C-alpha cells in the first residue's frame, strides 16, 4: 500500500466529527458550575438549619433552666431580727409533744431597728451602693446593663447589684462568679421584694447583717468598734465612713488602712451631695445634705481617730443548757444546719443564726429513754470497753425501716460542753474490710455480675502495687487460686475482693457509695482498687455513713437518710423541713438485698467467720468486721431485726491497738442489753419472697447438677440464678478433691432466719477447689460457740419465708421485685 494510502488511516489525517455542537462546551461548564453551586448552597442551607435548630434547642434548654429559678424561695429575712429562742420538742406516742430543750438566743449580736439608725447612715449606704433602691423591685435593670457594658468595654464603673441582691449574697454566702449564680440571685431578689419583705425591712436587715470590716457584722458593731459609741450617736462623717467600708471590708477597714477609709468616706459624701443636688435622691425615705454639711464632714474626717474597741467573737453555745445536750442533740443540730443550707441555699452562718435566734420549733426524733440509757451504759459498764482508757470509740444505731436514729455515742468519755466532736458522726476513720460488705460484693450482687456462689479468682492482681508488683496479700499469706463468693466474704479474703472490684471497675463502686448510699467523706482519689475493695481510703468514713449503708440489707434495698428530727416549723408555724412519711430510695431490688443479707450472715455463723464471736446472741445477725493493716482501727457494722449499728475503736492519734476483738465485745454487750431491756416485738427483716434456696456447685459457682459432689446451699433471686453445672467442663478449677454425698450448708440450710441458726454449721467446711483452710485470719475469724450450741431465744424477731428449700427454681411470670414504685440505682458495670 502506498504511503499516502496509509496516512488516510492516521488520526492526524482523519477528521473525527465532534460530539458537541459549537457552544455546548460553554453550556456544559456552566451546568457543572451550577451543580456545584447548588450543592454548596444546599450544604450552607443544611448547616444553617442545623445551627439554627441546635441554637434554638440550646436557647430553649438555657431558657428553661433559667426559668426554673423563677419560683425560687427567698430567705426569711424577718426571722433574722427576731432574736427568738428555738425549742426542741419530743413527740409522745399519743401524738402530744413535750418541750425538751430551749436553744438560747445569742446575746453578742445587737440588732438595731431601722427607726433607731440615723438618717445619715441610711442615706449614705443607699447613696453609695444603690441610689435607685426605693424605685426598683429588687433588680436595677439600668444599673445591671451599665455594669455589663463596663465589663465588656473594660471601663471602670459601679457594680450592678442592688442592696437586695447584696443582702441575699450575704445570707447565702454564694460568692462564686458565674452567670447562673447571678441569674439565681436576680430571681431571688425579685421574689423577695414581690411579697416577702418591704424596702425598709430589707434595708434594716442589710445594715445589721453585712460585714463592716473585721468582726463587725452590722452598723452597730462597727460604731462600737471604731468609735466606741452606738450607731444612734454617730454623725454624718462617721456614718459616711462606716458606709464606705462595705465596698471592700478589708481595704477600707479604718483600723488597718485609716487613710484609705477616709478617702472612701469622702467619696461617699460627694455622692450624697451629688444625688441631693441633682434631685435623684428619694427624699421621702432619705435625707439630702448641703454642700456646707459635706465640707464640715470632710474637715472632721481629716482629724478623725479610731478607737479599735474589741468586738467579742460570737459564741452561740455559751448560754446553752449543757446538761440536756447529748450526743443525739449534737448530731441533730448539725443535721439542721446542713439541711437548711441545702434546702434554702443559706450560708452556714445564717443557718446557725436561724437555729439560735429564729424561733424555730424542732420536733426531734430522739427516744430520750434509749439515748439516756445508752449514754449512761457506756460510761458505767466499763468491762465491755477497751482496757486501755486512751482507746476511744464511736457508736451509731438506727432503725432500718424508718431511718430514725435510735442512739449515738460520740466517745467513751463523759461529756463536757455543747456540740462536741463525735467519733460516730464527725470523725472519718479507716473502715478496713467493712468496705467489702457495702462495696464490691454489694455492687456485684445488685448488678447481677455475681451470685451467692460465684467463683472468684483468689489470686494476686498483676501490677497492683505498681509495675511488676502483684497484690494484694491475703491475711494468711496464701492464695487458693479460686474461691466462691460466700467463702471469700466469710473469711474476708483480700484477693477475691480486689479481683471482683477490678471486674466491676472502681468507678462503679465509687458511684454506688457516693450517690445512692450518700457516703460523704470519699475523695476523688478514693476511686481506685484498694479504697473501693479493701477500704484503704484517703480520710476514711464516718460510722454514721457506714451504718446507713448497711441498712439496705434489712429493709428490702431501701436507703433512708439517718433522721434525727421529724419536722421543723418556723416562728410563724410554717413547716420548713420535713422528714415525716419519707419512703426512702430503692437502691437495689428486694431480692438482691435479701441475698446480701444471707451472704453477710456467713461472716457471723460460717465455720471461719470473722464475726463468730457474736454468733451466740439470741437474735440473727448479719454484718462485717474491718481491721486496718496497721491494726490502728477496728470497725464492725451489723444488723439485727430491730436495728443496724456500727462501732469504731481506735486511738485519737494512730497507734496499734493490740486487742483485735474489743469492738465486737462492746457491740455484743450493747445488743444483749437492748434485747434484755426493750420490747422489739414486731420488728422483722424485709426478706423477698422472690429469693429461694438452692444447692450450688463450688467447682463452677453454678447450680449443682447430678454429677456435682462438692456442693453447698446458697440463696438466689428468681430470674438471676446461674445455669446448672454439667459436672465437668464447667468446673473452673477442676474436680473437687473431696467428694461428699450431701451439700454443705452455707450458714444454715433452713429457710427460716430464726434467732439462732436452725442447723449449726459444721466445724469443718467443705473445701473449695484449691482452698487451704486456716485458723489465723487477720480479721480474727472466731468460730461459733460450738457445733451443737443452739440457744433457744425467748422471742423471734424474724419473718418466715414461704418457700420450701427443696423446691426447684420456679419460672415466674412476673418479677415481684420489678413492681417497686421507686426507681432504683443501677451500677454502671461493664458487661460480661
């Protein structure tokens, strides 16, 4: 083929017709740009609407939160000026009340009525702090807007708070800088002026409550301190100086910075004259001054000296009737202060003032005979106390069904004074292994992570004490590799508790203790394995907190805050605090609480029980001992059907105790005294009908199958029982080394929790897989009085469950425990 013939097939020579007509490229590019633009516009529109909706939701949420303050209750400022004594009443069974004690008013603070305060003083204070005081309704919106503007521009200016707002801040002591505090303060001020107090009442309270430097609370104290005269005798210059102090009570304290206080007084005088001459001063309520008066006052300031007379610090306890003040009244008083602060956002000073001077009527929950009896019993029955008189104690007892505090003892020593420091309610002490019964095992049972017979690792946890340092050690220095829950709790083994806490997470236990159980002394650094599993806390816990925590196993899983009073009325007869008919909070199911009740009986009646010293009391007990590693603290919290009670023993300053059973000896003696001398009939534990007995396999922790031979009796909640063991591969630690033909009882195979166990436990427990029994635990396990010693009590305090112990697990159509009206706490435990 010729060259020219080939060329006609080449692309360069061939004319390929275009697929687009002229101008279509331009149209295509425009369409692409339009598409991209449309997508961009849609994206912007989407972003806009997402932002708008999000902003609207945030706005509505913030607005809703802000409006939640609109009905906030303002403080009762009228009661501040009353100087009425408060009265403590004891309620009788017939419904009547008997006056028990008068809390005397504090005479050190002198309240000065507004009518006796000089016009100059009133005018000076209003002029320098809130010159539109008589025009606004609690909030000066113009002044507030100006303050915000000055804040945004960085310019100096007057603050926007009115006298009303400042008074509220002085009463509540809420001084933190936050928008929400300011919003709350604004609504409180509006509500206070709306229908609670007049302008004159507010100004009178302000002039008597606000700090005027040092110990001077109110204008009368300031006049006495700086000029050694009454405020009624002060002239214009002296009133101006006192008024100026409030803007910075330290900087303008005339005893510390006399020249600065005088300069501030001149500013006050200039402001008074400015408002007088401009006509802005409300002369219907205040007094205008002339230029000549201002100049004369300034001349007086130049030569003014300050006396510096002593102002006595307030002592609200000086005039109290110390003979009637006991450990119970101390605790009640402190509870009232806390509750007034929490309920009404009062400052501690104002709450104290209100109790001492507000004319309150306090209906106390104290059983006077019981409290007096036990205080005398601890002072006179010294044989039950530690032999070393330097070893102190704290004892706390409450009714688990109502939350009523039955009695409290703050020290072994005789009282001398009022509002003393209590080892039962004030002191934070190390609780040791008592934490196990209210911490990891409680969360494990409540969350379903473990059951009565679950197998736990009895092994050191790697890196427990740090990298390459496993732990913790058990009291006997040995590990059995695996151990069932009931035995681990009975023998107070450390390793299984830590392994369990590690599985649950310390956070779950910390949340359980600080939220539904209201432990008040735990710190963030206690959110760790050792504190949450073994009780090695930063500060410790109070006996009252620990006792309240253990109540939930007696009453079906309900937490009651310990109650020392039923209700409180103000001077006008209005109920301001009320503990009556408080149902408490359901913190775990009744079934879980019943299982914990049974588990904690093991520590009293089990063959290796750490609390076996108590087993011969004629009443069924559950509880847990606690001992610190250095033997400086001894703890026991236990419950009978009529009470739950905790005790601590130790030196005021850490020192080894030596005697490891003193706390049990005291607790046992007190319980026997209460059983012998008081009628507790009708008191019965709330045990769930949804819990039944069943035989479980110690090799697997599951319900025993026909091939299981190392078995024991446990308690299980319907719907939360484990599967049945297959007798082979389910065994975690392999087959049992010592088969037996019958299950060994766990505490007692009887379903009746009678006053003493109906079948005495065997002195030799059936060993768990790999277990090495011992007789020398740190918590000093003490076996029960004897395998055949089963005292017959005169009265039974316990209910009789209806289940037959041999009845197989039923399949319920409805969970009885799920019908509770109260939302229970659900621990946040990892799945699996």
